C-alpha cells in the first residue's frame, strides 16, 4: 500500500509541468524571443524575463553601480513576462531571486538575431545568460539564427529549438549543462539534423573605421571581418556551413589545464 | 661573416625593448593601474589604453551600437597613455588597431581593486581584456588585489606583478596564454610565493535588496554572498587563503568535451 502511494506520488511529481525560464539579449520586443516562446509554450510553464532594450555584445556584464527595475508586460498572449532594465545576466539573476523565487527546470535564451558560433560565444549576451543559469545549477541552452535581420525567417529555428528543448526535458542533464545552439538559415526540411560540435577557433580581424565629428574630433566605429582559422570537420562553423544545427556544450571552468601543467614545470 | 652578421642582428633584435600594453577595468585614474605602470615601466616600452570611467563587472562586453573615442592623457609621468570611452575589451581592440598599429609583446591588465579568482573571472572586465588580447595572439595576464578600497596597499601586488611579467618576458609563451593572477593583501615579505592553480567552483548566492523609490515603484540592488563549494587544495581560493599569489592559466575554448562525448551517445 505504502509502495503504491509512493509510486502514485512519484507519477504525480513527474507529471508536474517543467518551469522554463526564457531570456534573450536582443530585448523583449525582438521577433527572436517571440518565436522561442511560441516554439515551446506548451512544453511547460513558461516565464519570460528579458531586457527592455537591445543588449547585444554585452557578454557576461552585470549591473553593480545602478539599481535594476522589472516591469510586468504582456507581449506573449498570456505568458508571464517582465522587461528588465539590466543586462541578460542580470535578467537571469533577478528571475531566480525575485520572479520565480526558485530555480526553473531549464533556462533557454534567444532566439538570437545573428550567429553565436565559434568565438562569438564569448561576446554574446544570449550565451552569457545561458552560462549564468548553469552557474546557478540550471541546465540551459542559447539559440541563435544565422540571420541578423529584424524580419528573419525563424521557421526552421523554431522547429529545432523545440527539438532541443524536448531533448533537454527528456534527458537527465548535468546541472551545469550549457548548450550553444546555432541554426542555419534554411527551411526545417532542408536542415540535415543536429550535430554536437566543438567551438571553432575563429576571430574577427578588427578594423575600426575612423571618422571626424562636426567639431573636428576623431571617433571610431568597430567593424571587422570574421575569419575562421579552424578547418576541422568537428567544429560548429563546419556543421553550419554544411546544413546542420550545431550544438556546442559549453563550460565555465576556464582553467587551461595543459598550460597549467607546462608552467608548473617551467616556473 | 654572414653568420656573424646574422648573430649580431639576432642580438640586436633580442635586445629590442618589448612592447607592453597596459589596460584595466577600474578606469585610467584608478590607483591600481598607476601601480601596475610603476611596477613594470622599466621592463619595456609601456603604452596604456584604459577606460575613461570605471567598467567593473563589464565582462566581455564590446561597444557595437556607438562610436568610440580615444583621448591622449598623461597621468603616468611620460608614459604614452589614452583614455577610451569604451569597455576594457574595446580598449584592447582599439590599442592594437589604432594606437600601436601592431601587436604588443604582452598585454597586462589591472591591478584590479578586488578579487578576480574563481567564478569572478567570468564577470571581470580586467580578465576579459586579458582574454581578448590572447584571442589576438598576444600573451596576457590580469592582476587583481584582494582589496576593493581606493586606498588599498599595492606594495605586495607590485612586487608580484613585476615577478610575473619578468617570468612572462623570459619564457617562450604560447600565443593564446592568459594568466589570471590574484594577490593576497599581505606585504611582499609575507607572501609565500606563486602557485599555479585551477579555478575554484564558487559562486554568489544572490539576494537582491528591494527598495521603493519616491514615486512608489520598486527597484533592486544586486548583492550576494560569495560561497566557495570547491574544497580542494589546488584551487585559486585555497592558494589565496594560504598566503600565495594564485596564477590560473585561462582558456577561451569553452567547449565542454566530456559532455560533448556523453551527449553524442545519448542524442
């Protein structure tokens, strides 16, 4: 009898809807986050806490010198949602402490307008929000579509974001799991599938454009050409160039163990 | 004869002063950067490009929506120096492209007012500037003193920052080398030495303080307690607690290879 009760209770617990926290870095009004909400809204109890303005390229910035605000909004047709005055990482911290008052089952970030493969993972607010969740023991994923435009076609991205979230919810994930998911600009039917990859070594060859303002003073615009130095076939850049969705598991222990060993012998 | 000439040329090249780029995140007027300049100014040709205002907690943020400016300043008694309107990472990018017009031999960042051990490496503008340099194939180090105060005693930190820079300049370093150097608040004579470490798994237990503004609206201040979950003796936190300068070699390939392998079998 006791065993039966336990079993029944276990089933009830299992059937509880997972709580899915959604964040992004393009801001709460971006089409990308609307598409992510639409893609997964029936998979759990969805709560959105996202920046009230674009926060691209903010990396893992946090707000320490100013207070933050949260504004309840309703852009997602009945989904609990808040616009936050802070960075993507602030959104995750505030969501856990002041909105959910507990940890969600997973945190998903995006869908970013533009690629976050290779070295972009380091500059990306989308990915930093996902990393922040994982530091907080919340398995997470960041989703990015390889199209910067405001009217990008998210149809393929929606299908694959949902697939990855279903995989995450049906797998017993390590608590520090972070997935960097990039999606090529293709209809879902043309995407070849999901490929687990390593981060390509690529970078931007910087070239600041120098201009002169009406007062005769110089200013500089950041620009640069993306160059991939990593020609191996197990990278995210290769997978995307070949029609796959790339998934790079990401870690936040930045220790370079092999260099540590070498320097221990030298110094 | 030809060989002699070559040898002479080699010696001449070897004797060329190394170019040392100095950046920070506390801003160009912070005592920490002044102490770093003083500690190493005779070891090479020093050039400073640092933010014109405090940029703590900016992580790897870059400025993409606004132009940047550089202002030539002279706070370091004859050392070439520029105040930059951007983030610490912007400073490195602009220094290479528009100030030095080439890559320096090394880039050093700091001395930060406050610890950047363990998980702090991810939020730190000081460390992100060093990582940015390494992405650009410039061996780098970030230095941090475990004291936030404006009138902190940098005497021990100066001695050890110089020691690490001397080690860097006398070692053939991998081009992607990044060192996260933290220094305890002790006189140099009480510091036990330098210890190569791994990054401790530690984090902040967040607790936003909620207040109400004069218009009756809520706002939140980020606060939190630092908790170290990693009790092993090879971490930076252990080394610092035991009177050592901690040096963690840092990498920017964030791929979690063991998780990649696991998920390849599962998905």
